[in-house]
């Protein structure tokens, strides 16, 4: 299957976007001072909220990376086809 140039760029951009958004989310989750992520703000006692959202972030990092790689491969294939 050959990806078109716009689709390849969209997938690569989505991979980057996913990393930016979820890295920010993970950083904010770690800094949580509202008591949802950690018991009494103690980082040695994460809550279920923390674990669920950490799992969401890790899954999104993996999927974002996979989608970004597919997009990058499409971009490179389109460049080789033009040359």
C-alpha cells in the first residue's frame, strides 16, 4: 500500500503531536498537588488514578510512535519515488 504525501505528513505530525501532548500530561500528572495522583502528595504512594493515567500515557506514546514511524516511512518513500 502506498500512502499519499498529505496522509504521510498527517501521520508524522500526529505522532509528534501525540508525544507533545502526552509528555505534557505525564509531567503534570507527576506534579499533581490536588491529591488525585498521590496520597497526601507523597510520591511514594500513587493512587489508582495515577496508574490508570500513566498507562494511558504510555499506550499513547507507543501508538504515537508507531503512527509517526508509518508517516515518516511514507514521506521517505514518496521522496524516493520522485527522485
